[in-house]
C-alpha cells in the first residue's frame, strides 16, 4: 500500500463513486480497491467504527493486513460543513505530518490512513497522564499556518448556523423543544459574548488555526497504551477547523469533558485541571501571556459558554436533517442549559444567587 496515487493529498481529484449511508460492504471495499495504490484486492474485512454522530466510519482491511479508514459523510451535513474546504485542510495537515494520511476523496466521503489507536473517554481528558500530550499537540496545531489566514470565524459561524436553524420546521414534541431554546434571543446573546471577548487578554483572543471540536472522540492514544504519561496523542477530524480565537479551543475542550451527557455540574473540569491544561500548553509555547493564569482560566470559561451556543444551534440543524439515531434536539437543549448555567460564573455581570443546572433546565421547560 503506497501513498503515491493521484488522489493522495490531492483534494482537487475526486474518485467517481458515491456510496451512501447504509450501503453494502462491497461498495466500501470498491473504494479502497480503486483509490489506494498497491491495495491487494480480495478477501477484505470491513468493520464499522463507532463514536461519531455526524459521519459513518469503516475500517477496511486487506488480506495482507493493510488497512484504511473510509468515511461516508452524513446526509445533509453539507448544510453545516464545507466539505471541499475540509478536505483541503486535511490534505494540508497530512502533508506536514499533523493529521493522518489523506488518501483522497470520492463524491460522498474520503479515504484516510487507519491508525491503530483508540479514542479517549471524556473522563480521561482530565487525567494527568493525558493532559500534557493533548496540550502539546494543541499548541503544535496553533503554531501552523494553514492558508489563507483569516479573522476569527466564531461569531460569523454561529450566525450562519442560526440562519439555517431558523429555517428549519418541526412539529409536535420537537417544535415544543425548539421553542424552549428561544432562538430569537441569540443575537443579544452574541452581543454579550462579543462584549466579553473585547475585554479579554491578547493571548486568548489571538486568532490561530484552531481545531474547534476537541472532544474526547477526536483525541486518539495508541491501543498499546496501558499506564503512565502518554508521550503523544493524535488529534483527528477537522470538519470545523478554521482560523479562530485561541481561547475557543480551550473553552470548547473544557466543555467537552462532560461528553454527550452534558452534566456541567459534575463533569466540567475543576480549576486545577483547567490550570494544568493551560500551563502544559504554555510549556510548549514560546509565547508569554499578558495576564495571570487565573484570568486565562476565566477567559477560557467564557469561550466554553460560546461553545454551548455554537453546538446548541448546530444541533437544531442536525435535528432537522440528520438520519443518525441521536437525539439532537435534546442535545441542543442541554447545550443551551449549559450556556445559561456557566455564564453566571464567568461573565462580567454575575447574579447574586446563581442557579443550579437543574434549576435552569426547569426554567427553560414549560410547565
């Protein structure tokens, strides 16, 4: 198996095939045979890889043991993701050795290098065995220049998601759930967010090439790992990567410690863990922050609040269009609860008596 075909690291080349979600294994095998130079055809084994809620992933293994990962895009995900841009970015990251090898794209997905690694669990991201390697890799990503350099995409992306979400129509329970989110208030929420960002340090508001989706499923460790500090992790999945505030990667990563359960009371990282993540990042960085680390933690918390808006509105669109078996509308509700809950503790104006996450959920639920 060679990394020399006309498709390898060449996102402008498109293999003429369009398998869809739920297709037979034979269609997936045909992709590997047609796109990967040196592939030994016949006797392939196909296995489904779990973990994502946007795409479907398959491992295809040849008789000689070579394997690739084949990603089929979720239906209608192009409403949220620019697939051409995503593949361009992945090819660039593959060329510099940051991302897994990009074997090329076909009409409804792409082929990637398969790595013998496993995803972290949400609770593992807070463990001292993994924090240094995650922080180093994030710093490495932020130091890359993936052209073209652009201003922050955070607010414009949320506004784009919001425009799509407002055009989504629901009935019955989902419509009632959508009404609870009060999307008509999001513009004022974004104004408040921008006010908070304007008060932040230069360090957290520096615009870097950001991952923007650093959840546990997008951090891999070797399957051979057993104990002790892991030397290196592999960051994957760059569907939402773009130039953005450095602080958004920290805040979003903090929020993802709660996983899809979204229990920000129990699973949001402690101040000690947040400080450790930022300190390990700074060890790998030539930059010196312009404010104390306590301020950096609070600013990252504000970006965690921003991530709740980002993914909450994203989930509304997914609830309308995604065929994947996941309760996206409930996830949207959980993220909006997280927004109202966490901004009480990090925004400049704080309530005299903060409400619990459970109280906020009850407030947003019609009686």
